[in-house]
């Protein structure tokens, strides 16, 4: 198995000649487009395009930086499914953060398949399991465990730190690679007020602890180095330095680089 970092939270996983993608991002500038002129001051992440022909697309949650309909449409083979968390529904403010991605995905006509936590779906050579996760603004989220040929990669989306780490390891065994968010952003979005003083996504030390509890061989950081928006989305400073100080499992990939699992 091989994994390729596409930038931000995007991953490409290959095994036995087949590929799938997780949270690919193509139009990184669209994520904060709703801010109008203010968005010009927000630096988006560098990303690379996934290869076409993937047998499945996995979406951890329907925030625009993780659910880019155009990126999925470009990456997927004809008829390939998009696996995503089951929606919860709700009133306008409850659904505000997922409405854009949901509408764009619907417009593509892709084969969207909601998956409940702890459910495993077989696609090509991959066994794909939705793992419970917790979103920093309360929107539905899962992590994805991808297995093939006895190798396991766990993609954590941008989950909070939680208490399912032991259960994940006990059910499936330690992941060979865990791809973890590390920017520890504080969220002050207007539809979630008053804001929490706690990070809305794992910080470097929490990612290091999660990898330790999972007994992962390798911790691959992602979801860092972009989208700083004071008063709205505020990542921690020096996330890679903090991660290296907290964990000897860390393996930092360059954009577009591949890691053998």
C-alpha cells in the first residue's frame, strides 16, 4: 500500500493497482469565499490534483475544505461511490457549515453513500471502515480506516481528541499509519456563538497522544499551514516543531510525496 499527500487533508491511497481518495481539495480558495473581499487576506494551502480513475472517494465531513465536489468528480472513475457520514439534518443555522458542500456534491450527480460509524464497506481491494469522530462545530464527521493486504491507514479528517482510540485499536489492530490534523485551530464562526476556548481540531500534542494510544507505527501530519483568519479561524503557531517535540513517530511528507505503508 502507498499513500500520497495531496495537500491540506487530501490523501490518495493505492493498493493492488487500485486507488481511492480521501478529502481531496482542488479549489482551495473557495473555502472562505463567503467572506467576500476579506477572503483575499487568507492564504489557502497548496494542493495537487489527484489522479483520475479512483475506485472510491471518502469524505470525512461536509465542510468545504474536506468535501470538494469538483475534486472528487475529477478523481473518481465512472460510477465510483462517494462514502460520507450520514447527515443529521436540522434548521438553517445547524446546517450552515455543510450546506455549500452538500449542494455542490448533489449537483455533480456522484453516487453518494452515507455510512454509519463502525460500518465496513468493501470497494476493490480495500476494506473501508467509518470510525467515530467529533467535529469541532458539531457537524457529522467520521474518520476513515482503509485496509488492504494486511496494512492499515487511518485518516482522522479534522476530528477533536476523543476517547475511541483504544476501541479502534482493539477492534482493528494498530494502524500502520495515522494521518492526523495538527493545526489546533480555535474556531469563532458566527453560527457557533459563544465560541469555545478549546481547539476545534486536534493540536500537535493531541495528535501525538492519539498516535501513541493507537500504537501507530507512523504519524503523518496534515491539515496545517494555511487558512489563518484572525477572529474566525486561528491555527496554532509552529505546529510541525511542536509535533516533532511531542512524538518520535512523526513523518512529514512534502506536497505530492508518497509514503510506502
